[in-house]
């Protein structure tokens, strides 16, 4: 009899335990769905807000003094396909007379990862003269690149060069920091891991909104003004 009561008691406890966990799991699922919906809504809002500032063709972009090309990683010191295409579109802008200067912005914290130099070398191989290229060696992320463009290079306006999956965040960041920016997309091919880039940037946009409106990071590398 005692044995039966013991088993029954254990079963009741186990049942109660699973009911509690079911509530916790349900709450987690609701929170995740809410987060995803928030991310989608924020991205749609930004994309709609800057829809009139995005161009797919170099020919259609209004002229400006400077184009900013954002870093996108290296493979054994050579630009990734994503970065290579950004530089190519920057070169097209220069050759079409749309800009006078190309800012090559990226990370160079180690001797084995120097994005601006790799970008500069590629542009020069494509015929852009060295005097028309300005490396930005502390563009570690989009926020840093845009803030340095404002604080170091004193830009009031610019053409941004990046892929469509990154364009909304780039436009939002630079415009929010006081640079009247338009963008031309560098989608010259399909990229390996492109779906991951898109998903990543959806969530990175949330961080950008937080950085620009709440946190305002103070770890950006600044320095003396550089006249372009």
C-alpha cells in the first residue's frame, strides 16, 4: 500500500513538473516569435524610410564628391567576393565621373587582416589613381565607418556602396549620424552564405537602432581630421 502511494506521489510530482516546463517553453516560444516579429517590423520600417535613396545602377546615382565602400572580409589577404564586388562598383562610380574620391573603409587590426589596403590595391589594379583613394583603417563595423566619415573626413553627404542585404542598415546609420547618403547596390552575383548574411543583417539593424538611439558606443577609434 505504501509502495502504491509512493508511486502515485512521484507521478503527481512528475506531472506537475512537466506542466511547469510546458508553461516555460510556451513563454519562450512566445518571446522568440515576438522578437522575430519586432525585427521584421523594424527592418520593414527602415527599408521603407530609405527606399527613395537606393539605386541599382551607377548611371542613375546622383553625383557626389565621395563614395564610401564598406569592408566585408578577406580570404588569405584577398577581398571576399562580397568585398570585391563593392570595390568594383566603387571603381565604376569613379570611372563614370560620379565621385572624385573613394573611401575604402575596413578593419586592419592585424597584419594578416588589412581590408582597406586590399581594397585600395584592387581599385588601383582596376585603374583608379592612388590620389583618388582614401583608406579608412578603423572602419571595424558600419557604425564606426559612418561616424568616422562624419568626424574624421567631415562628410556632409556621400554615396554608399554595399550589397542590398546591408544597404538599409548602412543608409540608416550614416543618415542618422548626419551624412546625407544615398546608396548604390553591389549585387553583381549570388554569394556563398548569402541567406546567412541577410538574416545576420536583420538582427544587426536592431543593434544599429540601439546604438544610435540609446547606447551611443564610445569605443570608435577617432583621430585628427583628414581633408579630402
